[in-house]
């Protein structure tokens, strides 16, 4: 379902939970990771990364990772006992394959590829390099759920696929690890997360949906319930395992995904999710390309964009203007992990200074996207002050 237009713009960063999704069911999906033969579900994708390092025995060696990273995936690799080493990524999220091969050494135990915001990285080329050197390939699809490289689903070419579910779907939590190929690993079923945490995230998403659809009334109800809820959570000393956090926390590494989150995933029309995200991305591309040179001029077949990567010069000002007008834009991947020498990767440093994450998710109708485009244009080209009359 899509959100209706409201009297005041409110565009959440992530898709929201519709009440009908609490009970709806659909046929099993062919999309990864839901259609995988060998899959384990976790509370976080970072838990899957930590488990992968242990499972593949990488904790005594080096993992070659992209210099353009969030940081939490690097923290998971480090906490699991491996040493990260970094390769170059260019100004359009393009992996420098020569640099990858040049940096492979005797201690390298695996290659790690990130697919950024739904756009496929050079997975076939990385597969060939990995095979040439006898290394496993880890595909990080945390930002690229439902995406494919043409007809090949992301997360199926590498030895391991890593997925985050709640960035693309309105789930309270969820990550996944898929094992591809014939080799089998015995993975224990992770324990369930605290019910109170699942409930808290679910209510928060439902309230966002109410504000998205309900205008001033929804906004007031959400504000009231949030105020009461914070007090109740504090008084009851309820543990809320927050999603979207910046750092890896060993205390939560064993948490799995709840049956309730599985139910919400099963209620999604995934084909429609991809179609609407592509439609909204194309709309922004057409409306914004004259005021901000697009990072990508097109969407290749199979791409399910996580967001619209807006390229700006004055990032902090643009973010402030967008948020003031009701758009929950995100400062995308601002920091390097401390193990990575920022001075060695100037293109990545520039990306970190210039990319703003503009929502284009499946909740947003064409009417709302038109408003989003207008607000973004105003944020990029602020209105000039009126000329004073000269007497």
C-alpha cells in the first residue's frame, strides 16, 4: 500500500508498517534471501558478518574491504578477530579492481564487496579475482535487498550473502546470512530477541505510518503516544535493542529474528516494492538532475534503489533545510573506520562529504514525490531575497 498525501509534508527515512501487514500472508518469495536454500536470520546484518568471520575461519587473517564503508561492518569483522585491509573505491562507487588485486597478500583470507544502495558492484569480476587467489567472496547486500545485477540476484554470486531487511522493508529488525554453493556449514539457530524490543519498534513504525497518512491528527497522536511510551519504557526498565546504530555491540551478537518479523516479511508484495522504488527514483532523477549532477544517470534492470543519492557541496545546510521541511534525509556514511587511513582514499573522503540520502521508498506516492522534489530543489537553490524597490 502507498501513503496518501497529507496536509503537511512528512517523509520518513524508512518505509512504515501498515496495520494490514500484521496479518497478511503471501506465497513464498523467490527474492533473496527469502528464497535461499541455506539461510540464517539474525536481529542485525552485522551479526551475520561476525558469524561469517568465525564460520569461515577468517579470524586469524585479513579481510580485504572497501574504503567506502559504514564502519559497523568493519567493527564486526574486527570484533570477530580478523584484520581489515582496504581497497580503493572511486567517486561513483566504482571499485578499483586493479587495486583490489594489488592489495592481496599472504595474510588475505577473504574479499569483501559492498553493493551500495541497491546498485550492483563488480561482483563477477570480484568472483574471478577471488577464485584466482583461492579466496572466499563475501557479498554485503545490507543496502541492496531485492536488487539484482540484470537477472542475477545480488548475494548469490559470492560464497556468502549478507542482508539487512529493515532498511528496505517495514520490519522491526532483521538480517540474514546465506551460504551459496555446495559447501555446507552447521549454523545453530540464534535465540529470539526480547519481545519488548520487537514490540517497541513495531509500535514506532505504526505511529510513523499514522503520521504519514493522518496529517495533523496523526502527528499529534504519534507525539502523545511517543511521550507516554518513553516514560513507560524507562519506568519498566525495558531493554530496547535499537536498530540503525553506528557501532557493533557484542552483547547482541547472538540475537536472532523474531517470528513476528518473519510474518511482516511474508506480508510484503516485494515485486511492488521494487516497482515503486524504481518509479520514485526515476521521478527524482528527472526533477533534480539540472540542479545536482546525478551519481547515476539511469537504473539498470534489476536495481532496487534504497534511496536517491543526492550530490551536494554544502551537506550540513542541505540536511538542515530538508529536515526543517519534513524530509528525514540522512547523512550517508560520514566517517571512516579508524583502521582505514582517510588520507589514502581522497575520492572516498569526498563521497563522505557530499552524499545525502533522500527517501524514495515504497510508501511514497507520485504526489508526495513531487513535493519532495520541490523541497529538495529549494534546499539546493534557496530562494533569493526579494529585490528592494529603488526610489
